[in-house]
C-alpha cells in the first residue's frame, strides 16, 4: 500500500518505532510512534482521514484515544496475515492525510 498510494496521488504518512530504519518511496512522510508509549501518539493523526493499522493489541486503547481526539479517522486494522516477513510485530500504521 505504501508504494501504491503515492503512485495514485495520495499523501502517506508512515508511523514506526524506529523511523530512521524505515525505507520508503520518495514523498512518504515517516514519524515516530509507539503504541506502548502514549506520549508518541498526540498529533500523530492530525490531518489524517484514513489509517491502515498493523498492531499488537497491547496499547491499542491509547491509539483509539488519539484517533478520537483527532476526529476519529477511518481505521482499518489489518490482520497479521497481511504483514510481510520484515514487518515489526508491534505497530506499523500507514496514515493517509
């Protein structure tokens, strides 16, 4: 999805615990976020209308609270089967502003 959305003119923001390690297509924004650290969530969803979320259930309540505070964007929680072998097992959100 991260490769395809910008190709069709969509803005994409990717959230990662280790943004410095993420390799992304040109024009994709990356921000630091960690579901186990609620201090990283405020502002994460500002300007975002859709979220594709791969998440460990631990910490999901903080993410839901951040989503509600930002106006409750449309969130799609993707099952583990859609992850690739290199995905982090905790959180990776593809946020489309």
